[in-house]
C-alpha cells in the first residue's frame, strides 16, 4: 500500500489549477466558508486578467509550493512573522476552524497563532509584505 503524501495548503495563494476559495473579505477580515469551494473553469474565466482586483475580496488556497515560493526558506516565512503581529484580541479557543486547518502549512508551523492572524492577512497584490 502506498503512503499518502503529506500535502499542506497555503491559505494565501493565487487562483491556480487545483485551488480552493477559502473565504471572502468583509470589514477587513477574512470570513471563511464552511465547505470546500473549488476554483473551476467558470470562476477562472471570470477572474482572468483581474486576479489582483479579485484578491481584494476573495481568499484562495492552493497546495503549498514550498521551495518554488518566494516566501519559503526551509519553511514558510509568513507565519513565522506572526509573532510580531497583534492578534487583535482574538481568543484562541473561540477561533472558527477553516476547511483546510488540518492540512494548512501555516497551522502546521504556528498552530492557533496562525489562525488568529490568518484572517487579518489581506492581499491587494500578488506580492504580500508582512
């Protein structure tokens, strides 16, 4: 029997083949969907050439590209910077579990600290800065 690959998802990606829509932005915070919503060809057609604009309102997730990503240096550097961010008063025990938490690269590195900050990471361009 083959061993299943341990695939981790980046909760902050472009809308690539195999991506999911993780949630939508409302009041400067990501509101997560309760079920997996796949990016299909119809959605890709809608957002074609408008991805930077769409990213103001929709958060995508995709399997982590690890060393192919500019934020990777033996691990993802985005959640590593969370210790310098404020959690905006979120209590860790009240955080809503998102649909990728068990497979999330950020969660695997920073546990609930990643969740507390993830919802406030908003992107208005493909190049995010923390």
